[in-house]
RNA sequence: GGAGUCAUAGCUCAGCUGGGACGAGCGUUCGCUUGACGUGCGAAAGGUCAUGGGUUCGAAUCCCUUUGACUCCACCA
């Protein structure tokens, strides 16, 4: 034997070696080949600042499973990899690092900062890729892309200019979400709403020129510095008389009008609302409707600016306190109530966002989104599981314009240029040479960069070469499946879909497969602050990538969150070890024999045909499950088959034949072992690529059967209709039942395997007797029988035997000295009661005229067969009980 | 205020389009140096499928109610 497998499976010995081999052989590489059907997945590009976490591990394991499966099926499978510049996340990290060196971002200036950022990218950008490799990901690394590489920059600029020219991108002063810590605007999708307990301050605003006042209630008293009106509902009888009059804004001592607007809820608060158009999205709208001035009272760091009078320079919360204090002193504070309300925070830093009016760039969404809605509605794009369609439509139906400008440096700089002399805005891919209005040649490029999702929205086609008309684009686009977490439906999935239609005229992918979050063992989100994260690399180090992958995709339904358990990884590792050892055993036997590629199928035994049949069914089912993305179910079936049917039953059944050189069916056993093992390894390969590859290669070397030099390029097993051996399957299931019965009896009586005994099978059916006669040998190894007698009647069986009943046969084991008649009666009585229950159920259902008339025929036949079976068993139990009674 | 998910063995979860829960892993109990594997083998205990209704010959599975847990969306000051 050239190669030998170690006694226990050690992933560390083989994983890196095999991955390197795959890379060297370029198995991951896909070339355009019109003779083959493409299957394409684009990776959700991980962040360059990122460390591999469990979410990545799950996401990539799923993609790798699909890609490997399709590759083996003969598709030209491309898994397109790459990384994301992740503008704000990266910029924040770089700023943190600079601070450690005592440097502020501003000190470096834009150029200097970007230099550092690229350095960072060079240093860390490759790390996450190496980590993905550890998982076994079969990405076509030669095609790796980055959202800020030249091609992507080109794509981004082209899209921006095109959308601008077509009127979909505009610049406008609107109220946006401002993060006072990150000093940038953020989109609605980046705002997280947190329930916070706060207060409701009731404040008097005196009516100008007359006695009295109105009482308003607010959660943010500091914004009153920027109030430019108060509003009441037009139909509110209490305040109708005030409409058109003025009130005096306390502290600022300025007159502001009372306007009528239906936005005001009469029932809520006092029914009078202060209007601060520059600092509240609703008020902004009201302000627009009533043509109110917008008074901005805040700086970018959320301190009060010069418009805030004496509060100028104070932080927003400091100012709040001071203002409340002042109102109290002036007797204008009516009361303070506790109040819990939703506060918008930045999803990155969790700072309370500040709505501010600022000039920003937006994408007009109402028309662009239409094809994206239609695609999912019509089923052209399928979301799996379907329930996410509701989430999807919830967002698309309430779509708002997308704020795409960010006040950051790391990212795609907006390709808009301002003429120095006349201020004309020129949007173009290249810096313009002269102004088309005034002829000036001096321009200033817009300082802002684009939302990081602007470039990722183009990912499915930009990575394939767009805007160039590459043959890759032509061949691999649209891609087949997108695999991602449900948490980025709004950020990414929707934007890719509308972008695909807008720029390619076609969907970016046909299916989106969503998975959930990987939580810790207590169900909490894994997070840095909790310190409960589990590093996938640690898991790989301890148990291997195969075990990690397997444990992540089994035992949970698609789209559901799951918990991480070390125990589960361990059990997956044990499974890998099981496969390893079964293979080792098979190879130990194969090496001494010469197995032909095909054999005369007439020498196959019942057991051989049974396992071939089972394995054949498994091929069909596991393939079907994978086709419908039920990976966990497919994996579970492969696991059950290998461990139970193949290892615990078939291999054990076949041992006597292997140890007996005289047995002329030995070659059939070896042939079957090899065949079924190969099929099993292939079915398992997408989940456990490393262990299956190692075994497959060793097996090939040993047997000299050179199918392929790697399992990952071998062909996926195909269902063979000639291997449906129904009769043999029934026979073996009967034998299994008998063996189980014997083991049960022995175990209950505490008879150790070392004590052999005669097994007597009694059946009046000739067919049953034949089955048992052919399979006598199994009882020796599996049921610890010294000899097996198969007979028609009970002659020679005395009362002091224990027995077990299976359909159409009775099995006796004469343990003369051990038999405790009372115990035997007790056992049989228990069995009798069980059968009585079954019979009652079956008889009941068959006696129901509605069932008999309405249920499908097959179901009725099934129930009739059961009835017969239970009756037969019952007869035997009763007979046995009577014989013991004497 | 909308929407969604979950509630099945001690624990974590599977159970697809309705047809007996031979459910899975871990854990528990008992027994095994069976010539691949103790990361193993065999046997066993353990569930009125949250609640109350409905549809059906038949419901863990479909519909509604209630309770409890979670998540997402949302401009009620």
C-alpha cells in the first residue's frame, strides 16, 4: 500500500496540503466555455478590515457547498470573490489607529490619509481572504476584485454620471441623518431605532399681543432655539382661533406664527406642536408646506451654534438642561412627564443621530425600484425562504430617496465638479477641462464620497467586467444564486436588484438564499462588546474545517437563526472520524484483493443489493434536497446513511465474507464496499471537502481505479433505476428487525456477547425461511449466535427459551439456565399490550366508513397490510403466552 | 403602530406540499478490550408536539383565539 491512513483523523495533517493542491491544479478556476452551462455565485464581499466571524463561516460554507455540488454535476461553476472597502467602517478603524499614534485625520490631509488607508488595505485586506481559504472556499481567486479597484471605480463613475444625466441622481438640501461622532450623513437604512426612556416637557408659549398662552409638549426642548412656528390641527376647535396669530418663542423672545397642519394629532400631547424645520424630519415637511424659515442651531458635532444665542457652544444635552432650567425660572415650564420614545442611532457607533438640513446627493428611488418590485412579484427572482418577500415589499413599498453622499475620505469620490468662477456643477467621469458656461478652466471636485453600498450594488456585474462588454459578463451574468444574511436585504439585496435592471437591463441573480445569524450558545448575538464571539479559526484549529462546516449547516431550517455549540462541532468531527475509519477498514481489505471495475451482478447477495439500493435512493434524495437548497436535510441524510446503514449494518454484515477467502461472494462484497463508499464520499464532499478528498485520493491510488485525480472534479453520482432492489430491501429490513429483537432480549437479560447461543427461527412461510437461511451468517456476528436453525414448526423448542416476535416469524433463544419465566411473561405481556394499542388504532381507522371511502387507495392498502402484520404478531405472542402459562 | 419568526424529549433543534413522533445531536441509565473507529459498539429511559377553538375520514403540520419569547420596519411631537 502506497499510502496509509492514520488511526484517527487529524484535519491539520491534510487541510492546508489539500487546499494548496487544489490551488496548484487550478480547480477553482472557471473559464468561459460555451459548451458548458455556467453556474455562478458572487461572494458577498467581506470588509477589508474584517476578521472572519461565524456569520462569514456560515455564509461561505453554504456558497461553497452549492458551488462544489454544481461543479461536480458538470456545470462550469464560478464563485466570484472579492472584498469591500467598507468606507465608514474602515475609515473609523484607521482613525482609531492614527489616534494611537497621536495623529488626527485632519493632520494628514486627504491625500495623506488616503495613503494610509491604502497601506491598511494592503496590510489587512488579504487577511480575510486567507481565512476564507482555511474554510475550504473554492473561489476563483485569480478573479478576486475589490470595490475600489480600477474597474469598479470606472463602473461607479459611469453609473453615477448616467443616473445623474437621466435625472435619477440629484443634489438637494434635505433633512438627513447626521452622526455627530462620525461627522457624516448616513442613509435611513443605517439608522437603528432604540427605545429609550426620556421625558416630555410641557412648555408655555405666550400668545403675542394678548393674554394667555399655548402649551406645547416636546421631548427635545433644546431644539426650540430653532423653532419657526407652532402647529395645530386645522379642525381642532380648541385652537382654531389661534391660527394665523403669533406666539412668542420663549428664551429667543421672537414671534413665530401658528400654522394649521393635518400632520398634528389632536389626541396626542397637548395638540400643539412646536415646529423646528431644521432639526426634525416631520417639521421639515411642515416647514416646506408653510414656507417657514429653517434655522439651523447646531454644529456638526452637535453643539449649539451661534444661532443659539447664549447657549452657543454647549453640547446638545447640556443645552437641554440649561434651557429647561431657564424655562422653569421664567415659570414657563408646566410639567415634566416620563416618556419612552424611539431614538434613532447610528448603527456603527450607536450615537444618537441628529436630523440636520444639509446639501447632499440623493438617488431618486420611486421609478428605479419598480422593476425590482415586479421581479420578485412575478417570481423572476425568488427569495428563499419565501417569507422574506414580505420584508422585501415592506421596504420597497415605502421606499424613500437614497442619500448617497458621505462626508468621508475613504471611498469613491463623487464625480461632480464645481466651476470656480460661475459655480456650475459638472458631473462627469473625468475632470472637465473647461466650463461649458463661463469657459473657466478651474474646478473643484466635490469633497464627498459615496455610500459604500453604492459600489456593492453593482457587484454582480462590475466584478464580471462591466462596463466593458467582457465575455465573462456575457456568459456568467445573470448569476444563479446569491447567498446572504437576511440582515442586509435593504442595504444590499434590493439595491443590487434595482441596479441590475437599471444598468444591465436584467436581473443580477435568479435566487436569493437567506440564512440567519449565528448566535452564542445562550442565543445572544455574538459581539465584541459582550466578548462572546467564537473565532471560526479556533474551531478549525481544534476540530477542522470540515467539522465546522458540517455543524453550521445541519440541524436548522433555512433563514432561521442558530446557536453555536462546541458539542455540535465535536460530534461533526466524530462523524469525519467515522468516515475516515470506515474507509480505513475498507481499504485494509481492498489492498489485498484485486477488484474488477465491473462484476457479474448475479453474485451480489441480498445485503449487497440492499445497500446499493439504499445508496441509490440516497443519491436521488440528497440531490433533490440540494437542488432545492435544503442543504441541512441533505447532509443529515448522508450522515444517517453512512453511519447507520453503511457502517453499523452493512460493514458488519459483510465482515464474515471478507474474512473467508473461500467465499465466492467476497469479491462482490469488496466491489460493493468500494462502490458505495465512493458514492458516499462524493455526496459528502460539498460539506466535508477535505476528509473526502484525502480518502478519495488514497482509495484511487490503492485500487488503481483512476476516475479523477481529485474528488472535487469527479462526477456527482446519478440515480440508477436498475438499482431499486425492493425485495432485497424488504428481506434485509426483516433481518435487521430480527437481530434487533435478539439484541434487545440479550441486553434485557444481561447476557454478554461472550455467551453464544443457538437461535431458532420459526416461520410457516417458505419465503421467510429462505430469507433467513440465506442470511444465517448475520446472526453469528450481529446476534452472537452459535448456530442458527430455521424451521417450519416449533419442534424441539422447550418452554425455557426466550423469544421475540417479528412479522411472520418467531425467534427463540434457549437460555435454559437463565430463563426467568415470570420475566419472560412480563416481557411478552408488554409486547402484547403494545400490539393491542396498534391493533386498536388500525382497526379503528379501517372501521371508519369515511376513511375507507375518502382516503386514497394506497393509504388504505397500507393500513390493511399493517393490520395483517399486527394480527400475525399478536397471534404468535398469544400462542407463546399460552405455552408458558402451563 | 405595522410585519415577521419561534413555542416538539433534560438541553439545542429537525420534521417539505396534512396520513401512525422507528425524530437528530448532546446529556442520562445499563452492558460491551466484537480482528476500522471508546472521536467507538449494543440496549434503554424520556414528548397529552404552548393554549382554546375550527376545517378534514385524518392536524405537530392548514385557519382563527389566547399566552409567552424574539426580530425587523415605522416621522406621533
